[in-house]
C-alpha cells in the first residue's frame, strides 16, 4: 500500500484549474496581488490575514460546513504579497508515510488556496469596476478639457482680434501725432517767416519818407494781402461751420443713445407689469387648483358613500330573494297538500275555498315581493350609474388637475425667464448708463484732424467736466406789465435746446450749455433730464446736484418746488420718489437697501443742523460746533450731525417739512421770501445683493444755494446785510475755486469757506456733478444774469475726476436692510 502511494502522482493544486491564476507567471501573479491588495486594506489587517484564515477554518471544521464557511470567509479575508508567496511555497510537513496527516494538511492547504483564489477574484472584480469608473471619469474629463480648449481658442481669437484693433488704433494715433508734429513745425516756420516779414516791414516804413513811389506800390501789395486774408477768414468760417455740424451730429447720436436707454427702461417696466400679471395668474391658478382638489375629495367621499349604499342594497336584495324562495317553497308545499287532500280525503268546498284564499294571499305576497325586488333592482342600477358618473368626474378632475399643474409649471418657467430678463436688462441699463461716456471717444479715428480734436474735447467734457443745465424762469407780475424778456433761444440744429442768447445794450451774447430749459419747461421736463443721474446713486456713485443763481431766479422752486401740488414738486422730492420706487422694484433681483438722510444749512459761515431736536435759538446761538471731515475714499461727514434712517417717502417728506420750517428765510426788495442760507440735503444709500453678494454705497447730494445779490438792489440792512455779505463771500470763494480748477492750479482754495470745503469731493473728486444755473428774464436783472451765465460757462469748462463706482466691504451686521 505504501508503494502504491509512492508511485501515485502528487495531487493537483487547486490553482491549476481553468478559472485560477496558473496561466500567468508567478511574478505577474505576485504583482497583481500586490497592486490589488494594497489599495483596499490596511497593513495591520493584511498581516493577520493567514491567522484569521486558520482560525476561521477551525471554526468551520467544527461546524462541518466547508462550503458555507468558504463563501462567508472569502468576502472578509485579505492577503498580502508575503502571505501569498508563503502559501504558494508551503510544503506538506509530517512523517513520510503518514498519509492521513498529509491529507489533512492538503485539505487545509486547498481550503486556503480556495479562499485566496476567491479573494483574488473579488479584488479583480473591484478593480474592473474601478477601472470602468476611471474610464468614465477620464472620458468626461477629456470632454470637459476639449470644451475648455475650444472656448479658450475662441477667447484667444477674440483677444487676437482686439489686439489687432488696438494695434491699428495705435498706428493711427502715431500717424495723427506725426501729422500734428509736422503741422506744429510748419506753424513755427510760418511764425519765423512772419517775424522776419515784420522786421522787413519796419525797415520799409523807415524808408517810406524817402521813397514815396515805392510806398504806393507796397500799399497795393498790402491791399492784395488783405484780400487773401479775407479769403482765408471766409474759409476758416466755413471750416468752423462744418465743425459745428459735426458737433450737432454727435449730439444727435447722444440723444439716440439716451432714447435707447429710455426704451430699455420702458421695456423693463413692461416686463415688470407682465411679471405682476403672471403672478396674479399663478395665484388664480393655485386657487383653482385648491378648489379642484376640494372637489376631487368630495367626489371621492361621494363615491365611497355610493359604494356603501350599493353594498347595503345588495344585502337587502339577497334577503328579498331568500324570502321569495322560501315563500315559493311554501306555496308549492301548500299546493301539494291541497292536491293530496283532494285525492285522499275529498274534503268539502269550504276548506278548498279557504285554501284558495290562502293561496291567493300567498300569491299577492309574492307579487308584492316581486315589485319590491324590481324597485331594488332599479335602485341598484341608479346607484351603479351614479358610481360610474362619480368615477368619470374623478377622472376628469384628475385630468384637469394635471393640466393645471402643467400650466403652473409653464408659468413658473416663464416667470423665471422673465426675472432673468429683468436682471439682464438692469445690468444692460447700468452698463449703458455708465459706459456711454467711454464709447464716444472711439470716433476719434474716423475723420480728419479737425474731427479728431472736436471728439477729443467732447470726450473730456462727458468724462470729466461738470455738467451745466440752464433754466430760465417765466416773467412774473412783479416784473411789471409789458416787460420784454432779455433772453432768446437759437433755432439752429446744433444749438437747439443747448444755446441761449442774452441781450445787453442791444448786443446779443451767446452761451452754450449741456441743456437749456426755457420758461415753458415744466418740473417734470426738468426731472426727466436728471433722472438717470439720480439712478447712478443707487448704482453706487456719488452724485451732486446744486442750483446757482441770483436771488429770485427760481432756485428753490427748481429744487424744492411746491410739495403740496404734485405737478409743481421740485427735483428733491421727485428724486427721492424715484430712489424709493426703484429700490422697491430691485427687490425682485435680490437687492436690499438701507438709506440715511441728513439736512443742514450754512448760515453766516456757520453750520446748522436742520433735523436737530434743539430749539432754533440754541441752534443759532453759540452752541455745538460742527466740523467737516473728508476721508481717504473721498467721503464727507459732518461731526455730530443728525442722521436719520428712512424707509419711505412719507418719512422723508416729514423731514423735508421740518427742515423747511427751520431754514433761514427773509424778505428783501428783490424777493418776498429769500433764502438766507445754503441748504444741503444728503441721502446715503447702502445696497447689498444677497444672490450675487455685491455691495454698493452711493451718496445723493441735493443743494439749494443762497442767491447772489447786489446791496444796491436788495436794500439789505442789519441782519439782512450781514447775511448778504456772508452769502456773497461764500459764492465768491466758490468762484475762486472754479477759476483755480479751470487754470489747473496746484493749490485750490477749498478751505476759504464752509461751502467750498463741503463741496470739495463734488468739485474736485470722483463725483457725478450737475449744476443748475437759474436765470431771470427781467431786464433789470440782466447784469446779474450775465454774471451767472459767465460763471456757469467757467464751471462747464472745469475738468474733475472721472466718476467711479463705490463698492464696500461686507456691511456691519447691525445694519438692517428694508
């Protein structure tokens, strides 16, 4: 037996089967095992794998279920490279002829190999799944990279095109610069020649006394030169006319751009109205949906009640049928008894009649039960029909509910699209409003040299100059009957709505501003022109609008108006109404605003808080001293000034009324109620967009300056005299500041008065500033009107900083946005 065991071939390893790993070399199997095992388990668990296998095999052997043990352990046992090599290199130990021990060892070895093979198969399946996931991730990454590469190529092409355009513009600029340099050299040469000719003319005049004939000839040549100069002057006039026509064309383009902005505003309002309509329809549909659901619930309840009634009727019908069968059986039994009695006993006719009566009574009972059965059948049919109608109504209700649900989804999608369009339209409006000043300079390279210079000056005016509007008040009854106005308006295309002529001593003096309002212009017409400037405050810009002019020229009417009459409201209440209405409209886009208002007046070079709770006597007296401060960002503050949080136009109206009651006014010979101080209204606007996390800070300054006046005309004495002197001093300081800005002096005397120091960010900073110059058409005021127009022209020529938007850091959590 021992020899037979020795001659028998050794047992085949389980790893040599078709599904095992014997097709691969040992090194590859070790690499696969190492790569697949190290990523899915920790080192500590891997080192204890064989020990766990041995322990669990012992438990499995005790239970006697080898297959179940292998299946359960294969999912929990893990191997390392060293353990697999140890398992493959393991040799049977024991005595040479101890076949039983060797068989047990081989059985344990085969179990370990089976566990190892199953573990390898599980790891291989995991790696195949991970490989598939990685392949999918790689494909998506490649697709995204391709899309990114395509977009980057498009952007690169756009950038190359922009660079090419910029290079062309740079080339044209260099050419223009070369032309200007050449013309400059020609002008210098011409100047030198003219200087030499002037010296020659002086020598010629010295020799005129000696040579009269030569002087006559020189006179003829001089006349010819005069003729040529006249021709040149005519050509220069024609050239000036062409420049004015081109200027009018640019103004027309600007008006068209403004019209497009207004059209965008109208489209925005239409979209907002459509949005409100859609919201109303959505609310109506939701109510219909609620009623449909209630109707559906009633129909379901009605159906349940009908089903219950049908069940009851069926039970009653079954009982009636049983009674009928029972009574029929009784009739049959009685009939059988009757026949039996007739055949067997032959009883008397009386008994037969009695039985006949009983039979008739039973037949009547049967007929009544048949009638009751027919009635119950009709009721059952009616209940069945009612149940069908209830089912049909429920299906129709369900169909209608689905249709209404689909309509609601469509309306919600349209609502989202409309809100996105509104947000995009608002972004476009802000972009158009704040970038139109940059578009016009692009026309620099479209014409010849003269057109380039004109566009350059226009670009500077739009980007950095203080805009000036002129308004002429109508003649009043106090001006005297039959008084003729001393102002007129040009009718030419380039000056229409922008030019004004002042007649003094028969001489017509022309002036040109950004906009001129005649005496027929209403308060609404004036506000329409500045409404977009007010909107800039909500967009995060510093905006300043102030009125300048002589006493009685209509400054206070322009700025304040008559709040009790809606058509006569001034710029201040109209601007505040627009700010609150627009802030409410922007809520749908995620914007929330907090607004703070303050009002002060500068009276006799002293600051007075018009919203202070102290009495006017304390405010006028030597009370608290207010200090003006400017920070590094160009923001202005006044120490201890009352600042009030406002949320509605009603609150601001109350503050305006309080300030009007506290403001200093007085009577002079030029005005019944003359403002004796400079009034400054400031509205600080803090905005935050929760969806885009954008934060802005804007300031709206609305200023009504006191009127300039001559003591000879006002007749001021006493307190009125001191007030007039203080007003004229501050306005004179304002004039000095404007002259210094116009000359571009290094030092600008802003600190010469409280008014100019308060207006320093508006006149020399990055604010959007507009000045109203108010003119009286009264012939007696032509001197003051001429001074005001000349001052306004200087203001319009001053260049200040380019306006910039103010974005702020995350706001204090204590600030609440309404």
